[in-house]
C-alpha cells in the first residue's frame, strides 16, 4: 500500500524543503456547482507533492482502495472536511500530499453522495482510472461520516406519448419509461439482431442498443460456446440471480455450444417490457473480463453508461463469474420486469426454457 504524508499548509511540513527536482501538482477540489477533482488524476514520482486546494462547498481528500472506491482505507490519509463559504474568493484551505513511492493511490470525497457521483481522484492509476470511477458511481459511499440517506434509484413511470406509425398515421401509445431513457420513435415493434461471438471474437455485435417496449432482441450464437446472462451495472460479471436484493432471477440463455463447421446457429430471444436499463454478459470463463458485455437502454448521458459498464467488467476481469464451459446451464423464465425470453435451437422451433439441456461442450 502506498503511503503519503498529509499536512495542512500551516502545519510543520514546509514546501521549501521539497527537493529541487521534485514536481508540484495543483489539484482543485470542488467549486461552485462542481463535484470533481481537477485534474482527476496525476502521474507522480517519488518526492513529488500534490497540493489540494479546497473550493466550495465542503469536501475531503480521503484515501480509499480500488476495490472499495467510496470507503476509507484503514491507515490511509484523510484531510477531514474543509468547509468553504459560498462567497469566498480567496484564502482557500489546502492540504499537501508527498509521494513516497509510485504505486497507485485511490482517493475520494467522503461528503454524502459525492463519491457515487464520480468525485474520485488517483495518483499513478495507469489505465484503471475509468474503471475506478465507474465502480464509485455504481457502489456509492460504503463508509461516510454524514448521516444523510443516499438517493434511491428512479422507478419506472407510465408515459403516454403520440408517435407516428407505419404509413404516416399518428397513434397514442402508453408504455413504461425509465427516467432519462430515449423516447419511442415507432409504433411498430422492432426485432433487434445481435450476434454473439464468432471466429476469434468475444463480442456482442452490436453491444449497446436502444429498444422500446414491445421490441424483441434475438441473440444468434456463433462459435464457440457463449451465453447471454442478465447481470447488473454494479456487478457486471455476476448473474442477477446472485446479486439481486429483490429476488430477481434475470434471463439466462444457458451455454450455446456451436461447432466450428456449423451451418445452423441457435438463438435466444428476449422481449423488452419497459425502458429500464438492462445489463448482460457472457458467463463463459474469462469472457466478461475481456469486455464481452451487452446493454439495452443504457443512459449514455449519465455515469452508468455502457462504456463505464464495460470498463468495470474488464477491471474485475470476470473473477466473480462462477460458470465455465463445462457447465451446461439452463435458461430462466423468471426474468426481471424489463425482459421476457424464449430460446430456439433452429429456425421456427421454440423450446421451453426450463427444458433446455445441451450436451455438446467445449
């Protein structure tokens, strides 16, 4: 673990004692309407210093860890809360960190709600900062000194809208909508085709789509042996059934083995029931950790977007996934409210999901 010496400007540590070749990094913490560190990361050498200047309103510089972005790391540094009045224009408080080695160091603001809005910072993060920030957005503050409750996830609401149908006629439709999701563009259901895997491919293609209530998504499985399994944003590489606090099972195609010389390809189809974001992955060993994930109706304007979801999956490296190619796996009909599903091993043949058993294994 990397250690820093942290002091206030008026403490005994003197900037004049810094070696001549050491660099100084200036980082602004917060500001009017701003919940971020600026810059959000630096690459520093041993002996360099980082000066944090606190702006409005009341923030901290608190050490955490990559695995728990919003929780204080025992033995780590903590500036404490540094309140700044709204009308302050000078005399901003500062704290100084001195770099003692070049290991990554992870930092967050422990003010209520700030970490889960992405207010994190890192020293020498390499290529892991995006995944660190995504995990902070997903997990929320696990250890905070404030007593305010976290904001709950918005629920699906019923929306009535006027849309243009095929032929130009205008109709009124009612559907379930998740706040921030896209508005409908057609009154006719659309079937979205998604190719799963392929020769030397560990992808869903396309990997991120927007779908309306009533649309269907048909996953066509190519070589070698993949699944499409519902997960959650916070745990990209774990089945929803293993993480849901409300008992949701989520959909799961089960493993779909396809031989290299195959000429027909199995499919699995889900129906979109509302516009709640839906997250999925391939539970074949190691595939999720290489970014083989999928999303429906991800809100790209918010922190829980597809890029953040995929980055978190890659960073976790699929280590939380428990299924491998030696599992036959069955698909589930007890799906989340946003989806319903069925599977087909060949064109025009629908199979009961609970009875899907595939003997061909990788």
